[in-house]
C-alpha cells in the first residue's frame, strides 16, 4: 500500500491509500478519485515530506484520523465563512462515509471485543493489525488512558440499505 497527499483543482488537500503508484495513476486517469470536500475528480499528488519516526503524540495520527480532523476543521471554516450549513453537513458526511467504508474494507471487524483486542495488540499478545468494532465511552477512555491510540467514528446508516 502507498499513501499520497492529494489536491483537487480547488486546492483542497486530502489523503488516500492505493495498492501501488500505478493504481493511483489508473484511478486518477479514469476520474475515479473525488475530492471529499467538493467532489472534484481532477486530482493530483501534492508534495509530501518523508515520513520520519517521532515520539510526539501530536505526530502519531493515522492518515484516517488526520482525514477526519481535516474534515472537521473544514466544517468550522466553511460555517464561519457563511457557507450553507446543509451543504457543509453533506460534504462532511461524505468524508465520514468514505472513512467508514475504508475502515470496513481494510480492517478486521472484532465486534464488541474491540477494547480487549486493542489491548492485546498494544501489549504484544495479538498479531498487530488494524481493527474496528464497538466499545463503550468508558472503554474508549480507558484505552486512551493506557496510551492505546484509537479513533472513534460514528456508524452511519447505509443509504443504499434504507427505504
């Protein structure tokens, strides 16, 4: 897998993962990549700094966490600039939906055993891998208190499965 910082024609910056660089080139050429903020399909790679190991908590965000943070920050900016709140909400939900789909497609579902499995991975008692599942707010807080990095995203209703 390869990670790219991407830009649309409107200079919105976002991140995405691809099987390899050829997969990015193919998807970009066929306009299969859309900006999560405006839907533009004219996407190019942005300049990226090399990834360096760091012990700073601030720099340990996963690409998915950073995508969610960037989307939330964009919502605040857009609302302050007077954009239609309905449009802003729809754009934000699109990003969260894409993030949810990415997690479901690339991570192991562990259900209600999420907290136990996250601890096992963190402490070396289970195979390191990306997981998702459910936990209570208390369990999530306890994981964070133990230094286990997790991100919470709401489970959105799949519009294709509703009325």
